[in-house]
């Protein structure tokens, strides 16, 4: 994941999407060309509906994305496509509220076939490196649970192309966050 508050950008708690059974055709979701792509997936022993409900609540993101300390939904945007929210990094230095790593996102597509697409909309902080970036999520039923697919697509601004090898090596970070998601959801299943 490009740790620019990464997977933090899921779906709003007001959206509560039912993402089960999604299949994704990556070429159809956007007219933007993304030369860099990171893919990861994980099996979770919970129903697609349970996983989707959890992912659909943006307040859960900080529980499983290591780069996010908190999230904030924009009260002025509609539910579903167009919904906007922010993620905040963990506090450091003089930034006790994590604002140094604030990233803003908008849900740009929700489709029963393609899944959910979340666009990076901020241009400052860590976002300054990207010409464009988006996250794509889908949840599919799988034997004894679900499979969550996560794809990060991004295009760096010209002067930051030197960062490409570093960012492309971040697939393990996405996988680690998905393992956190799995742990949270599978623990919830055993909680009384």
C-alpha cells in the first residue's frame, strides 16, 4: 500500500454497502491510466455480508489499517457515490492530532460487478506525490467465508517518479493490513 493513509479509505459508515459477490473488471472503472498497481487479497472466515458491513463503516478503518489513527466523514456529502471522508496518520512531533498525514477521499464508483472505488482527492501532505490514485475493493464469497480483494492504483507526478520502486515494494504492507482486517473480523466472530 502506498502508506498515504492507505486502506483507510474504505466506505462510509453511512453507506453500509453490500459488496458480496463482486467481480472486478479493472479496465472499466475509470478512464484514468494508472501505470502502477498493487494487488492483494485475503480469505476471511466471515460471510461476505459481515465483511462488507465492517468495511462499509469508515470508523473501523483505524482498527485494521496500521497507518490510520482515526477517520472523519464529511457531513456535507451524499451517501454512496460522492461520499467524502478523511483519514489521519498517527500523531508525531508537534502534530498531536495526526493532521500531518491527513488524506482525503471520495467514493467514485459503487457497482455490484466492479465493487467500490475510492479516489484520493487531497493534494497536500503525502498526497502531493500522486498525479492520481485510487483504491478498489471487492468482497466475494469463498468456501467457509469470503475473499477480500484490494487494489491500489496510482500515477506519480513526474518529479516523484524516483519513488516508484519504493512504492511498488509496498504490496507487503497492503497484505499486512488485510491480515489485520482478517484478525479483527475473525475475533469478532468468536466474541460473545
